[in-house]
C-alpha cells in the first residue's frame, strides 16, 4: 500500500511536536539482468521497484537524527563523524551513523532532523530494503542541509560505505543505484565510479517476484565463492578482475595447456563474458522497444545462472530454491522471461510475464508457494521528494 502524506503526517506527529517540512520516497531495487557481474567490473541493468519506503521529515534543534518507524522502532543518532562500531553491526543505527559520517567526511552539512518512516517493502521480496533506507536518508540530508548539491552517484557511494563499513555487510553499488536512480538504469562498473544511463521501460510485461521461501542460513561462503572464482580466473591471466581481461586472450588461454582453472572458475568466468553481452542485448532491446529480444536475453541469463554460474540452489537443498521456482515458471509461462533475482542460491526469482500467461503463471506459483509469495511489482521512479 502507498502511504499518503496525511498518513505520514499522523505518524510524524505521534512522536514529534513540530510539523514536518518535507516528504520523501525511496524505492526498492529490481535486478533486471546482469547476474554477478558488478563485482568484476561488468555490466548490469537495475531498476527501482514499486515497493517503496516513505518518510515525513522535519528539522530539530537537538543535533541528532531521530528516526521513528514501525519496522525500526525509535532511536536517535548524534550528528558526529562516527567511526565503525562492531557492537552495532547489523543495526539500523549503524547505517545512519555511516551516512552521517560519509556526508561530513566529504565536507557536506548535516543537522538535526526528525524522520517518520513507513514502508511497503515486504520481507522476503528480495528488493533490498537496506538500499532503499540508505538512499532515503541521503536524500533527506541532501535536500534539508545541502541544497541538493550532492550528486546521485555520490549518495550511492555514501550508502554503500555505510552498509559495508558501518553495518558490517560488504556490498557493491548495484542495489543503491537501483533505489537512487530509479526507472531503468544501464550500469557499467568498469571504473571506480560506475557510469549510469537511465531510460524508460517501454514494455507492458507484468513483472512478478516469487519467493520460494528457502532459508538463507549458512550461505555466506556460497555467495563469496562467485566473485572469488571469477577473480581467480582473472589472476591466472595477470589481472585483478575479469573486466581487465581481453576476451580473445581469455578464450586462447582456456583452450591452452597452460589453463589450470578448476571447473567453477572456468564456468563462472565464461558466464561473466557471456552475461555482459546479454546485458548489452537487453539494453538494446529496451531502446529498440523489442520485447521478444528482451525476453530472449532474460531467459538466456536465467539459464546461464542455472547451468553455468550455478547459483540457483545449494547442492542438496533444491526444495524452495530459485531453481525449483524457475523450473515451475518456465513451464507455466513458456513465452515469458524468467531469471534468478540477486545473489541467488536461495531467495527470489523475477519474471516478465506476457498478459496471456499471467493467470497460468500466478496459479502455478501460488499453488506451490502460496499467494503471498507471488508479488506483482512495477518499475518505479528513483528516490526523492514525494
């Protein structure tokens, strides 16, 4: 449900005495295509999601960031150049401390502010509520204290630093780009500062996220293995990441007697080069308004994740995995596009479903996982004033 300004006003006044000054919105993110490419300098397409966070905000004279939310409770964080504190890793206060420190470190202003937050980002929907939250706080500080002088890409970097260093969860920049820029963003991670090219999504496809319900417990090593295997392949060619490797040299190397890559390193590096081409094909299809070419690229990405990257389930734990959900989706909606959404192993899949296949898709997925596990979403604008 979208929250109206009146609802946000009532939440705000339930704890803060002054009136709010501004309202803000920040979307979750959708990974459209580009699975496990960002950490090796590759290409990806990301979007804002129509499941969003909302906020009413007003300045205070206490020199604190005060947050009220049904999801996060109430707490205050002092405006100061905070250092990472392992005792609050994983807590929302750590994210705010990191964002405040990121603004101050770059010479930007931060003052006291009250924030009343409401969210329609659903648990298990896989759209990165942390990125939506981080970008929201950045937008608030940018608008209230810095006359909107902080660029979007700078807010993305501040958000990523807060999550990686202060929250204790290493991450790339893709999720924050999706929330900050919104709509459809083609992202090139070749340089330290990614380039972002935003366009409108032209298709009338129905976008669904399906959460099979599998547990994420004990998956840290599986997630870490993907970038490690790719970087090991790059190292064998004298480079740090695969984007630095010339593809022709790579192909010669893997077919030479000198190649000592193991199976995972070989397959995952192959996926990287092929996935970048699929991202380019999908972006061209979006620009050309070619729906069939877009669906083709999405499905090829999904199949590569299943059979080459191999991040759609954990061995021995296929039940309630993305791979199980993909197999059902491909039968229920064979003319539509389906792929794993995000890091994989467990978690959601994303489907771009044609009108004529919506009912069969919803029926099959709901019968297996329940109606609440099948979430229809739309492409959203990026974070900003509401």
